[in-house]
């Protein structure tokens, strides 16, 4: 939603897609009033893969920038016990987002322009005991975005991978997060808008996560497997 | 987490919650012993802190509707005044009443019944409020307005959040032709000249004075009285008239660290005030100023509260009734000048008539002074409290962080009535702030 605000403040019309899109009526009005742009609502279920073609066809106008902010943190322990839970996490963070971006990519390719933004996570940079189901799904999504970028690079379509650390959203509400490592959604939105303008490929928000990831990825596996991080 | 107001004093350990919907809010409210709502934390003291549960309204910040003909905006309580300006000034609308910062929420502006530079003509924030939706101690939402539960409406405006959690409100904006202000400055060599300037210029839409509180003897109360009018299109040069609402993006300065307390001393403050007065006295012509610099000069220095150092500061703001104003102000300024702890920022303003249940303004003059927190200034403030009592003045609760319950009752006979209304409506057990506890409200 913060990304929608940011893009609307730059004068872009907004299409909001979600499950139960009607629950976003108040947000639609809010954005229209604040930024004097048109906002439309679209029913969308990331998990219903067979509806994605029809969803894009039904958008009316194909967007210039498509931002995929779909995700489910889930509970690691439950995911270890119950394969259904694990599957839902993987489908929500990888299969669904990859599918819709894939469909949009084909439409963008036909048109020859557009920017695809995928919000993945630093959790996908290395699997850790505390959230590797979520992390592995995000890792898959990150790899998907990288491949998509490679495929579309010469076709005028740009793909941006966003790797946020902790963000104060509904997903992280109630978790005990270190305040200095936690960013506000509005900062993520600023970073995304800036990266779209500059055609950046991969961005970390906040930047300290680039360093953290850099270090974590370089810890030898023999040592890493004994760590609790 | 540790919470404080804008003055960074006092600092209180408190649990905070940021509900995302009315239902979230109700769940928290009903599960806690007592709560207080908090907007953007711009009240200076402990008004918006409750150790048990401080409810931040930052996620309840949607605009709901706008009527192009009447200028009525309906919005949730967490919307910032600055957001309203950003959204509606380009369409020719500006807040009817605005305080000296745009970083306050709609809910906060209502709870403190804030005033602006046009109070003498147009009254406090309540002037532009059509109705308020407020969540009571039972979690039910009540609408109150000029003709619907008028009592609750009156006590909510100026009630410091102690009558419930303000959820949304309808306010009226004013139509303006441009974002520019015609500003005129009058240099007043002493207090009586300043007061006279306010009386002579009472037809100006906006008026306020910066007052040099380091000056003493024959210079006591010397001021720059600054008047303003919204510039009409016909009053703009053609370069500005083309895009009357356009404003260059200003550089923002941010104070990245707490200044050491030695930075503010009687010499630096005196020098600053001297230079400010002398340079201001030279600029007495009429000039065009953009709305941001005119209404919100301090907003361009983010975190300016850090200038006062780690211990924070307190703002002393009182109002004296008209007939007592000159004597009361003289007594305050003499006390401040002789104590030698001048205030960096001192503001004087004429209030027009106001008759409301618990709001701060009354007809007369209000003076606001900033002091860094230390033993000396706290002793000075107690002396100033006595002057306010002697000259029948009263205090602005949105600025207060230190007066006692006795001082409040000695200056505001309405306090007991406010308490009894709270009791009668079952609000006193559910809604409480650190300030309300201190003042036994």
C-alpha cells in the first residue's frame, strides 16, 4: 500500500489487486483524494494460478509498473510438522508471485515496455533453522526474478528485485524486532520508486542488510550449521 | 518503549499499540485498564503518554471524502495537517486554522483545540470542525457535533484525548487563490508598542509577534509583529501567477544529534535575539512569502527539539485576560530577563474572544517561551506559575509538562467541571494520560 501511495504521489494511476478487493474501498478513496489520480480495484488470488491469465486480461489497461507484494511468513515450526502449512508458505511466496509475474511478463514482452517489481526477502539469501521454509520459497522467487530479468533484458522490460529486511507491516506485527534494523513501509516505497527510475536490478532496504547478507553468505557451511542466528 | 512528547521531557516507559482498524482499536481499548490516544507526538509534554497503553493513530490515517463546494473534508484522526495541505492546496484549499507546525494530526489538533495566527479573527480549531466520531469507554463510536451531543463535542475540543479516542472528523477548509502570503513586519521597540500594534492591526487575517525576552528596561518586550494575508492571484507577479500553488522544494535541515547543553547560554541566546531583532527591523516592507515558510518556519529544521540537548526542554505558554495582559506580560518578561535564562524562541499573540468548555484560548494575549530543562529554569518556571495565578491567566495543556494540580485549579476554574463530566460519562477510569494523572483530571 505504501508503494501505491508513493507511485500515486508521482501522478501514476493505480490498480490495486487483492483477495477481497472490496475491502480496499477506503484505501482507494484515500489515494484518490490525496493524489488526485484514478484508482481501480481488481479481484486477485495469487494462489489461484489458473485465474491469472483472465485476471491480466480483465485489467482493462495493462500497467506500466507492476509491483508484486505477495507473501506469507507462516510459522516455521508448524511448517515442519504439517506439510500443508509448508506447501501454503511455498505457494504464497514463490509459486503464486512467480506465476502472476510470468503472465505479466508475457504481456509486457508483447507490448515491449514495462517494469516488473518483485518483493522478495533477505531471508532467501541463506536458509536458517528459524525460517527456512519461508526463506527457501523467497530464494526460489529471487532466482525466478533473476532469470526473468535475464530473459527480458534485451526486450525493453526491466525487472527489479527488492530485498527488504525487517519492515514494520502487518506481517511482522507482534514480533520482537530490533528497532535499528526495522524500516517503515514508506521507506521501502521510496526505495522502490527510486530504483524504478534508475533501472536498478537488485536493491536492499535498508542498506545495512546488504552488509549483513554479505557476511552471512560467506560464513563457511561447517561453521554456519552450528550457529543459532 | 520510552516515550516523551516533543519537548523530550519527561521520558516515560510505556506500552504502545498502533491499531490498523476500528475493530483493532476496540479490542485493545477494552482489554486495557486505561488508554490514551497519541497522534504524531507533537504535544510538548506528557499529554499523549499512558504507561499502560498508548494508542498511536498513525495507521488510522485515511481521507474519506471531500466536498468541492463546501470545502468539507472527512478524514481519520491520524491524517497529518501537512498531508491535507499537500493534497488540497494544489486544488485551492488550505486549513482554516493551523498551528505553527504541519506535523500534527487531525485528532491531535482537535484534542488540544489548537490555535493559529488567525485566532483573533477566526477562533481556534473548533471553528472549522463540523463533527467528530469518538470511541467511548464501552468501545462504542459516538458522533458529536454542534447540534448532536453538544456537551461531548465541546469537551472533546480541548479535552486532551480524555473524553475518548477520536476516530474521524469533518473539518472545513478555506478556499485560497494561491499558496503565497503577503507578509508585513512591524518593529515594536517595547511591549506596549507591540500590544498597540496588535490592536491597531486587528483586522489583519494573521498576526503573531516574535518577542525578544532577553531585552530589559526600556527595551522590555521589544518585538517584531508579523502580519499576513493570503495573496490573491491579482497580487502575484506574473511569474508566480502562472503556477500559484507551486513551491520550490526547500532544503530540509535535520539536527542529527543532541546539542551539548553548554551551547545554549545567556550569551548565545542574547546574541541570537539581538541579531534577529535588528535584521527583522530592517525588513519592514511587504513581501511575498511561500505558505511553508510563513506558517511553518521551524518545520524546515527537522528534529529542532534536539537543539535543547539531551535533557529536553519545556515550553511555558500561558494566556492573560485582556485587561490584565500588559501587567502580566511585563511581570513575566521582567522575571525572565532578570533570571538571565532567556528563551530562544518566544512568541506573543493576541487571542480573540472564545467561550469553550476546556480549550486554552481566552480573549487576551498569549506568550510562549522555551526553556531547556535544568534546575535553574525549573525554579524560574515556578515563579512564572505564580505570576500566571496572580494575573488570572491560564496554561496551555498541549505545551505543559510540569505544572501541579494545584496550579491548574488556581488558574482554571473549569477543571473541576471537566472532571465531573468525565466521571458522569464513565470516561475517567478508561482514558488517562501521564498529564491527567499529574493534574488529577
